[in-house]
C-alpha cells in the first residue's frame, strides 16, 4: 500500500520552533588610558567575556562585558605595566527571518558567539596618552516560540494498515538532479 492509496488529512499542530534568526559581525574601537604615557604596546588581550540575550523590538540585543588588558612599556621603554579596563556593550542583532505566526507570549531568545571579542589592532593615540584598540566580535541569535505547523496525517493513524508497510517509491526522473560529485565514495 502506498501513501497515494490513502486519503491524507491535514492537522495544525502547535509546537516550539525556531521562529527567528539573525547574525551580526562588528568591529568596535575602545580607548584605554593607562596611568603612564605608553612608549610602545607589547600586547593587548580581551578576557572574561560574559553576555546574555534579550528581546528588543525587531531584534535581539546581546548585552555583555569583557576586560581589556594592555601590556605596554613607558619611560622610554625602561618599564612595563598592564592597563586594565572593563567594557560594557549592547549589540543589537536584527532578525533576518521571523515567523509571523509565532505566539509572542512564548518567546525565548538565545545568542551564541561565532567570534569571541578579539583585539585586532592596538596603537598609541596621536596625543600619546592613551591606547586605541579595535575589537571584532560576531554573534548568532535565535528566537524560539510556539507556532503552528501543518502536517499530513493518515485517517485512523497507522493502526488500519494491518501490519503492512507503507511503500515510498521514487519516480523515473527523481535522480536527474543528483550531482555524482557530491556522493561519498567510501559509503
């Protein structure tokens, strides 16, 4: 017996699903003023990154903090020190897709870090008293909520098949668009 031999019915099911997605890469600039005028930059690191996601208008906001540590020399490269500064940020990530039928009262949001905040450049400012660093970061966000999905069902369920298996057959032209270069030869 094939699926075509049965009269299909349709049902709407309420389920939790990913109803919105977004992704954002950004580069930001921070200025850190150490206690001494730096002569040279010996290293710059981002540590202790923490964040959370909250729903905000048409997107999701990633709210977080991280610490900037800058190892630098001063007094004409005769001494070194580490300047530390905590940074608070809010990154708004637009949702590129939103299911219009989701139930707003059931929304849960989450964020994942694709690129941890990372210092990509550190330079002494033109006035010589501070350090300007560029930081890159990237987030992926999801909005999960209850929504309706439509599924095909067999009348009476599977019990009326009397132990017979359903046959799923392919037509003659079902393999035309198959790319043989994508097949794994080790299978």
